[in-house]
């Protein structure tokens, strides 16, 4: 609470916010870091503190994963689900992104609060993030979690956000948008929980729950991908983001992009494809991006289907 004094313990398990944690790892060892500021809610898990903006550096190569044991998103919408995502190295971040919403789950779009939440984080000071359409035309929703900075508060003008090094902001929407930045950024997508879809069925709606994924910058797009859709989810999808004149094949068969949705202000289109369980390959004559995800009763998954790891 305000005014409280926190003392680090002798085993270095507890650190005050803003301090640096330094440790030595041997091959294949794992360091687990977590943060918490419990806010008890009747019948709910406590709210904690967002670790976004923390920076991890190492003298030798490491892999870093981010996640949550069970989060509601938005925090007032059932149900909670665990989150996991391997983070992209900072030197592979980019400046141009297409933020395409996943397939809409709700059958009641006029009353449902369903949205995709986008979290944008800056690497460097004075980072300008341009939007392909004015922010207020995205029908933006506030962040899904208390205390997360709202991108509306970072607006320099109608189409530009301003972030400092390590700063981040979030907004929810159902609309597609392209973003471009003056300095490298990273973008994460967060799926909302099943209750946000306004489904009337407790089970059998297969409407999903929170999941997270990272968005590859356009320069990391590939012309071929291979991925696996697991057998334990009811609805599996592939979202393809590609130039309008691209030719894309899924498992050797052409994908019909004639009804694809254009992204306002960008030279890209996106399309949702229902896929079967099992292994898949996607190939194109132009570089394109993909998102793989699925929904079932109070559970989801989502992941970047692949990307290059070109360093800048």
C-alpha cells in the first residue's frame, strides 16, 4: 500500500520495484521471476503487477518466456486462463506491423464486449508510433487490466502515439489497423475471455478464453511456414496477412483470398481460414504473415505461425 516500506530478503528472492536482478545461470538452468501486488477480490484471483517493460540482457544466449498462471481478460470477464509466449529478441523488433483481428467468436456483436487487445512497447526514447487510421475510428476499448497504460493517454495527435524507452500502452478493438514507428517496437495481441462473447451457453459454445501472441514485423514475414494444430480444440483457425496480389497455398491447395479484408491505409489484406487438426504447410509467392489459434469451452491457444529472425 502507499507509504509501505519493502525490504529485500537475505536470499535475494524479493526486490523493490525498479531494482535490477542479476544472477548467474549454468547451462540448462532456469530463472523464474514473478511480481505481485495482491488486490483481493471476492471469489477471484488477486490482481498483480504487469512486468511489461522489464528488460533482460545476458552475456550469452538465453531464451525468455512471458506468461501468467491464470488471467481474466478483461479483468471483469470470465474466465481466467494461463498464458505463455516466448519473446522475440530485441534486435529482431521492427517498425511496420499489420494488426489484424482474429475471427469474431460472438453471435451477438451488438451486445458482446469481445475485442482483441494490442499492447505496444517501445525500445528507445521518443518513439513515435503512427496509426493507419485515426485512433478514435478504431472504436477503442480501454486496457483489459487495471493499471495498464491506455494508448489514448499516449496520443500526440489523432494518429500518433508517443512512447519512451520501456514504456508501453494497450487498447482493445475489433478493427484492423497498420502501425509504423520511428524506432523499433514490439506488439502483443491478447484474446478476450469467453464471457466477453456474450454466449448464453455455459458449455458447448466453444468460445475460448484469454491467450497471447506476438505480432511479427513485416520485414520478418516468410514465404513458407510449417505448423501443427493440436487435436484437443474444437475450432482451429489460420489468419493470413498478405499483399493483395499474393498467391497462397495451404497444404498444396490454393487459398481463396477474393473475400479477404483490406487493412485501411496499408498495402495488405487479411483472411481467416478454418483448418483441421494436425500438421500444415503454407506457402506463397510473396512474403506474408500468419497467426494460428483455436477456441474451445473456456480455453484457447494462439501463436505466431513463424517468422524470420533477421537482426537489425
